[in-house]
């Protein structure tokens, strides 16, 4: 899991708490600051998810490329063995 996801979630929760405290105490400045922090956390969390998805896709691509390379190598070996037998 990307560190941005963790840090974003922490900011999101801290912002929720600050916003709620602002509501309870009637402090609109604290409410706005908490809401802004909450949005910042959600954006950071989304960025971390996007990076995780990109990493996962890259790993899958590398894994499938390795399989394709192995299959190509095996096919080439078969052709060479066939040519040796025929030659």
C-alpha cells in the first residue's frame, strides 16, 4: 500500500474530527479548516490508490511479458530441435 494512501486517510479522519469539533463548539473557522483538511486527505488517498493501481498494472504486464518470453523461447527450442532432426 502506498504511503500516500495511509497519510491521506489520516488527514481525512483528522479533518473530520476537526470539522465535527467546530460544529459542536460553533466555530466556523475550525469547521472550514477541518473540511479543507478532509478534502486534502481524500485527494492524497486517491493519488495513492492511482499509484498502487499503476504499480499493479506494471507488475502484471511484466509477469505476462515473462510468460510470453518463455513461450517464445520454448517455441524457438522446438524449431531448432526439429531442424536438427531433419538436417
